[in-house]
C-alpha cells in the first residue's frame, strides 16, 4: 500500500449494545454463581472494549494492524473496529504557521529580515503518516528553506528608474512573490501529503546593519522623483504664461526679458521655501 485508502468500519452503537448484553449476562451469571460463564463474558467484554473510537469533524484515524496499513477513516462518527487495530489521529483542519524571522541575502546581496505566513492542511493521510517522520516539523523546516530560496531570487526593492520594464521585487510585487512562494511550498510539501492553502510574506525589512543607509537611499530617490515632477510642472506653467502673454499682447518682451522672466518663474515654482518677491514700481528697464 503506497497511497491513501478510505475505509468504513462497523457502527459503534451496535457493538455498544452487545457490550451492554455481555455486562447484563455477567451480572446474571454472578448472581446465580455461574462463575465459568461470568469469566467468559468478562473476557469477551475486555477484548471488545478497546475497539471503540470516535472520529471528530475534520479529523481522521489512520488504521494499522501489526504495522500494516489498513486504511483511513475520515467520516466523523462513533465506530468499532478490530481491537488489535492501532489508531493514529491526524487532523484535517487548516493550520496557520508563522515562521521565525530569518536573515538572508536578496538577489543583490543585501541582508534582509524575512518571514512567511503559511496556511496548510493534510490532504493525504498516508503520506503525512508514513512518507515523512513528523509532518508538522517537516512543514516548519521546508517553509524556512522555501523563504530563504525565494529571497535570493528577487531584490528587496528597485531603485533604478531608466524606463525599463518594472522588475519584480519583494517589497512592491506582493502578488507575484506570494504566487512564487506558494508554488515553491506546494512542490516541497506535496511529498508529505500537505496542501498549501495560502502563502505570503509576513515580515520584510532590511537587516539592522544597513537599514539606516537604505532608508536614506529611499528618501533620496523619493526626493529626486518629486523634484522631477515639480520641474516638469514648472516648465509647463512657464510655457503657458509666455504663450498667454504673447497671444494677448499684454507686454512685449524681448529674448533677454523672456529669459529673466523664465528664470524668476522657475525659482518661484521650484523652490522648496517661500520666496520673497521684490516689487518694481518703475519701468521694466529699472
């Protein structure tokens, strides 16, 4: 037997009724001093009693007979089976696993702290019971191994802005990284009969030794991007102002005066502090 086999066993209530009859017969024989009958009924009751067991909702019982796999009972209820059967409980409920934060290097070699959150459940009780030593420990170890491999495949963040196709990163590409992690874990845990319901990054940060430097780099990137947008907007506003003045012929500006106006407007629009205007009460020449 190399795969899961679902079996159905005897109803426990019928055997419970037989046990009640045996007890009643034992009491009757004891009262009437039929000791040989009492001994036989007592032995039968002792042999039958270990055969009773319960299967709760979303749990299962793996049944063995002297080391041989008989089958798995997944339907909840009250059962009776061969008293010599060995019964091992395996939960079919969904379980959460939050891994420890581990320090690894990303694709660019930067040290980062990362952890994963995994939602899983047993789908094949035979594999979970016999193909691995301890399936719960197997989930923990393989989850750590998978997240270490995942971190080495992608950079933490992409600081380049050269117009190329956006690169998948651990920080920004949440959906893509989660899909890759789920696929990696599914392949690793399939041999243990484990179904991966969800896998995602639970914690992600730069390691402490480079966190301050990377924060400054992120701030510098944000400032440069903001300045780029400000300059684009300022140029558009200056161009619009010159076009309106030219069309409405409000004032006739030569190239030198246009250059001075553009310089002043760019200073006002691009400055990160409030500017102090100087009012000219004379002519344009003074």
